[in-house]
C-alpha cells in the first residue's frame, strides 16, 4: 500500500479541520468606526456621533460664543454664518429700482398684465428682503437649564413674504439629546456643523433635531458639545468663550422675544 506524501497529508488535515467560528457581532456603533450612525434615521451629511451626555467627553470644554452662564442656566447664541445680513441691506434697492422702471414703462406703453405681474413679484421680493433685514432674529439662542435638566431651543421659520413667520420654543429633556457632527460642502455653507438629535427615551430613534452651532471646525465643535455635557453634569466649565464680540449684523429692533412663562421657566430652578 502506497504511503501518502507528507504534503498531501497536511492538505487533507487542513481540509478536515472545522471552519473558524464566525466573528462575534460588533456593536451597532463605536467612535473608532464612524462608518454609520447609531441614530436612526441617519442625518444627511452625517460625519460622526459624539459621546452621550453622561459619557466621558472627547475634547476639552470651550464654547465658541456665549450669552449667559450661571449656576442655573446657560444661553448659547446661534449666528447663521451662511447669511450675509449686510448683503441683504444692499439688495433692498434693487427691487425698488425695478418697480420704478416698470411703472415708467407702464406709463409710456399702457397698462399690461405682464407689467402688473412683474411689479407684484418685485414688491414681494423687496418685502422679503426687508423682513429678513429687520425682523429675523439674530443669534437664535439655546438655553440649557442645569437644575431642570431641560433644553429650550428658540426657532424661527421664514416663509412667504405675505404670511406670518413663525417663532416657536421647543423644550426637550437633556437626557434624550444626542450630539452629532455633519459636514457640508456647498456654496451656501462649507464645513462642520454641530447638530443635536432628540431621541425617544432609552432608544436611538430620532424624533426631532436642532442645530447647536451652525459652522466651525471639528475640534471646536467637539469642545462645544463637551462644554454642554459637563455643564449639565454639574461640573466646572470655562466661563469665557472663544469669540466675545457680537457679529456685524445690525437689526433696528430686538427680534428675540421669549414668552413670559418659558422665559421664567428656562432661567429658574424648580420651586423658585
């Protein structure tokens, strides 16, 4: 009986060995593997999930801008870097000049329906620019109340120039808020943005979202999130922001008005 060669025996033994056990299922998300978000649905332009409010921060705490900081509450302004408010003021004369030219044409050539349509469109565009320049709130604030463990988000939604523009105050439990970074690359906004997802208690199912800082670098925005988490944990945080001056966006009236009940609730502790 012929003996099998050693190489053939090794191949046969390797073939008879049981297959390797399948790798253990890894968790749905780790900060070392930012290939997908643990939050569902995943946000467009998503880049990275940040530590949860009760976890260890990944960056030193530091705010980019700050309006108020005390032992009970903190207010963070949110200035829109993607809008040039001074540019809006310079655009207002354009529809006025266009309306004037159309009226002159109407006088010279008679009234035409197309002239009336263009005048209405130009007036609507001018009204929209005027409302943007005068009445849109600058630095829409977010208040974090440490004693109540609540977040108060001041939101203002623009719409058609002929209809009211709504201002709403959203109130969330801080324990349900999760931080995430997104990264945009378009003509209106380019760079990182710090977004907050509001989840159902005990889950990663997102029910609402709001921006905590519109634009900045990755590390500064992580520092903003760490500052908020440490403040809400009752830990000591820096009181001086990176930028202290108010942006050059003038508005003739005070456009941020908190409802009296929410203003009192967001700035006091329970029982006060």
